[in-house]
């Protein structure tokens, strides 16, 4: 398996859809974590404040292990945030983990 960065960009005005789809989105990440395939995951706040949820989010970043970039794309395409219209577009890039060792 190799690491891939899934960089998702939120659609404008998608905060309420994000909140509704969050439990299903997190459940999929918990599966990856249980399989020890999740390096990091989290939202990208739209502003650098103490309460970023008020301003919303600009997207999400996930670094996870897959057999191929096609498998990573297929996994990302099935994300509940995609189905809910939260993500405007998603980029998948190979990721080379150097640190931590």
C-alpha cells in the first residue's frame, strides 16, 4: 500500500450539508483508522480563529493508504460529503511520508 493525499474543496454555502453528513463521513474514516490505513484527516477551516466552525470550512485533507491512486479515487468518490454536495471538487495525489519515522 501507498499513501495518498485526498484534498477536497468545499462548495460555497455547504456548511449545513457538511454538518448533516459528518457522522457518516467520520464512520468511513474510523474504518480506515481501524485498518491502520489512516495517517491524518481533518477539515480545513475557512479562517484562522478560535471558533472556525462559525466561518465554515474550505475543505478537508485526508492522508490514507490505498493500493493505487484509482482505489483512492474510488474511495473518495463514495464519501458522504460528495453525495451531500459538500465537496465542489476533490484532488488525489500520491504522498511520500518522510516524517515522523
